[in-house]
C-alpha cells in the first residue's frame, strides 16, 4: 500500500515561465513552415531573375537585388505605397477568411470569387435603386445585403455537399462562372450607366466609405495635426472592418461551440458524427458563413474604393478570390496568419509595377513567387528537411531520472515472493499517466 511522504501537488499547475516557454514553442512551430516557404520562394525568384538576366554573375546578382528593392519600395517603402498595398489587403483578408474557415471544416472553398461577385452585384443593384435613402440606413442595408448574398451563394454549395454528396470543389467552380455571367448581364444590362461603356453607375455618395486620411482630417484632425494631401493615401476605412473581421473569425473558431464542432468535423467526420455533431448542418452552415465573409469583401470593396462602380468582365480576371486560397494556406487558417499572408500577397501585387518599371524585371515574377510559396507549403519541405536531418546534429536535452524536490511515495513492489519489498516512485512524473492526461505542449488548435 502506498504511503505518500509529502502532500500531493496539482499536476496542472504550471509556473508562468513554463507557460510562456510552451507558448513560444507552439508559436515557433506554427510559423516556421510559412516563413520557410516565403524565404524559399524569394530565393527561387532570385534564381529565376539571375537566369533570365544577361551579363556576368555579379550583374545578375545585382539585378536580383535591385528587383527586390523595387518590390519593397513599391509595396511598403513609403506611407503612400503602404496605403496602396492596404487597398489590396482589405478584400484579401475577407476572402482569405472565407477560404480559411472552410478549411477548418475540411472543405475546399474555391468559390470565394463568385461569392464576392454576387455580393457586389447585389450591393450595386440596391444602392442604385435607393439613391434617396439616408446614409445611416443605406450603409447597413448594403453591408447586410452583401453578406446575405454571399452566404446564399456559399450555402448552395454547402447544401449540395451535405445532402447530395456533391464535391464542393466542383460546385463552387461552377457557381463561380454562373456568378461571373450573371454579373456581366447586370453590368451591361439593367445596371448599365447610359453615359459610360460597359460599367454600372456609381453608388450614391451616402452609401460609400471615406478614405482613412480624409476621415482622420475630419475627426481627429480638427484638434491634431492634419494629414497633408489626404487624397494621396487611398486606403479607406473598410480596412478597419477587415481587422474586425479577423477578430470575429478568431472568436468563432477558437471560442465558440460552432468553431469547435467544425474543427472536429475537419479532423474526423466519422468521430464527429459518433459524438452527436450534425455533420450535414454544420457543413451547410460553414459554407454559408464562408460565403458571408467573401460577400462582405465584395460589398466593402465596392463601397470603399473609388470610383464605386463595377466594370464588365472584371470578375473573370479578378485575383482576390483565387489569391485567397494562397492566403489561407500560407496563414495556416489562423487569424494572425491570414493577416500577414494577405499583407505579403498584397505587397507582391502592389510592388510588381514598380519592380517592372525601375528594375526592368517582368511583373509576372510575382506570380512565380506566389506559386513557389504555395508549392513549398504543399510539399512541406521543412518537415522533410527535419526528418532527413542527422539526429546526431540535433541538440536534445536528456530527461532527468527524477524531479528535484518532487513528491514521492513508497509502494510495495512484487518480486521474488518478498512481500515486504519497497520502492520509490515520483508522483509528479506519473500523475499524467494515472489521470490519462498528455504532457505534450501541443494543443488541438494552435
């Protein structure tokens, strides 16, 4: 019979230092692969520049360095360049959330672009027929209408997946083209501006959002220093709503029952069904929610970016909904990851023009870098390198045999028929096994 010699301690109690170190390890493990993918893509892009440039090796290297300098200058090198980049980043965040939340449930939402298009057409149609409504009423209605239109378009694919077994990749791709042609019809038909070719009329002024610089000058700028030439900074206030959407997305998947259920479904649908989780209903709900986020992206982009109208055939060549797939993959479907991935993709898009003009490097290099990023993420090169790395070159701390100052107990040990044999065990090291808890620092969702 065991006789403890010291008071038993709660094994779940940890010091703040150990919690912080565990958080550091989890964070490092989660960002290592995306950072490695970006670095590898940049190196591969530099190699492509050197191979396609004439001259000596030093000239080729200088061309690669100049290209990346121009890329940085055009995207983040100044406040004005940053504002141009954030114009692209805002819709990318909404579309990236749309793809990421579907990934959480094990679904592949290729239809963010179609959901964005349908929402934009809906917002344009309502805005052009409500020109006399006040802004305090028109703006909320346009935002809600955009979200509902995207949710309906995404919910169609979710319903087909849940109750008919149709693969969401096929249905969302087909729905994309339906949305594109519907948009073309309305842009060149009922919503066409008679004074312009192949475009709709602009939204009424009370249904649009101002630029952040203009909004600042009219609010805080009344008693703080004003921003000179505010029209030079194009980012609008809808970017703030994109940040709010990231917080909402994090709260949904990390702090709600619905978020937990879709994560379980994404990990193992059979286990989720056995646990009493409605797989069909949650499949429909998550696709509708994904469509709502994409719809918000379409609504805010139309309402926030000058000239506040739609061009014909614009959605067929639009990149936001498709770049969102890369944003979600690179961001590992986390809120903070989606933000930084959208910042990277937006910076690549914005800086491509200056790179082509000043460094004489084709802007299509941006697409090559994006492809390398996705290729590295899909192939998971970092994990392969870790497995191939010689173990003798890896530092590993040897575990101690007993915890210093830990709780011990004297127990009877069977053996050789000696009833009185005694032994000593460390309660602290065995408590996790006795209670069935894992000592791993990894959580279900990083």
